[in-house]
């Protein structure tokens, strides 16, 4: 078993979805999440723990990566391997594994063997604009050596090490089955995946996404975009999604208008229902997003070149 299937991550090499797993909110909701968490009563915490236990080995996190849960189910991290680069990113998550949960750490560590020799790699904190002072919601390292090791059998014995509440917590990889879903079921994969890299348009935070772990040739793909101004979702923008050929200019699926969908229990507020038909013979695509804010400010964003899979 390897972590190679994490290479299916969609956008910027970071996206991958599983039907029924929680969707990631934009980082701008972090502050509101912290406030809500503080207001939970005992019953709410009981519910959170019950929910955590529903996440079995092999679950994916909101960025489509490998979900790591501590033995006592008190701590959650997500590991994402870059699909188009050698970047490794780790996200701390809240109790419901839906939102970012910034932690006061300067780094986390990954222990594993490289060429049968024990190695430790340190992933430094990469503080995001909405992270509280002294805390971070992302750790990242660009390392072809670590990336290759995590795609090999060495991942079986890998451990994530983090010091939380003055205690060293270890997360083992060995029980996780990374490649248990490839999106070839009869039912469409409706999992919502988000690009880990946030864009900025005027005073709005833009997060690109889509539904589905993989893009399948000959089937539809649904684009998604989250737009937040501070902690509030922007509901009055216009969003259009299209597909481009590998040259980045030839349109292979005309623009489809997205519809604003309010926050639900399972998904953050976002623009969705932009359905695009992927040509049956298309091996690679680029997803393009055109966003027009209410004041006329607009921006166009493209994903890296994405591989498709043949529908079965």
C-alpha cells in the first residue's frame, strides 16, 4: 500500500474527494469556527466525538488528502501530496474534520525510513492571512526525497509527530488504505474538493474547487467556487466555469454559470451546479473560473493541467 493515490488531488495538485466526507470551508471562516467551538456545551462535544468515530481508516480530509486521527480521536491532521510538484502539505483540522483548526506550533515532523535508514523531515508552519497570531493552519515542505518516500512502501511505517497541549502525539499511517476509491462507481462522486491555495480578488478570498475525486473523460464534472469577504460568504457574485484544452486557450466545454448555495451541515457556502461535459477522448483538461463581483471587479483563474480517467 502506498500514498500514490493521493496524486489524484485535483487543483494545484491538492484536490481529491470522497463521497460523503466533509467539505472544506475557506480559511476565512476559521475565526468564526473558533468562536462557535467555544460556545459548544457538553452535549455538543459528545456529538463531536461520536462523529469522529464515524471516520474510519482511509477517510479523506477536506482537501482530499489522507485523514490522520490520533488514537484518542482528539486530534486530526490531513496530509496532501502535490500532484504536479514535490510539495507535502499538512493541515490541522477541527473535531468534525470540516474546518481548519490553527495550532500554536512552529513545525510538525514526519518520521519514516528512506533506503532503510530512519529519517525525520520537519514541515515548518506556513501562516495563512486569517490564522490567529502565533498559530497556523498549514505546514508545508517541498522535498522530492520525502515526496517519493511517501509514494513508496516506506509510507507503511511513517508517523506524523506533533506536540499538542504539551504532549507529543503520534499519528501512524500503517492502518490506512489510501486507494480505496477511484470514482468508477455507477453513482456520481459528489464529494466537494478545494484547492489548498487561496486566491484574492479585491477584498474577497477566492477558493477554487470541484465535485469528484477524479475527472472522468466522457462524463460531467461540476465546478465549485467559494467567495468570502472576511468571515461572510459573498452571495451576489457571478461565477462561470469552463474547460480548456491543454494549450490553455482552446475551449472544450463552454462556460456554465454557477449558482450560489448557502452553508449546510456538510458544505460551506459556495457557488456550484456549474456542469461541464468532458469530451470522451480528452486526456487532459484545464478548469477555468471567471468571477465577476457585484461592483464589476472581475478575475479569471485556471487550474494546472489535470489528467482525466477513462470511464468504466
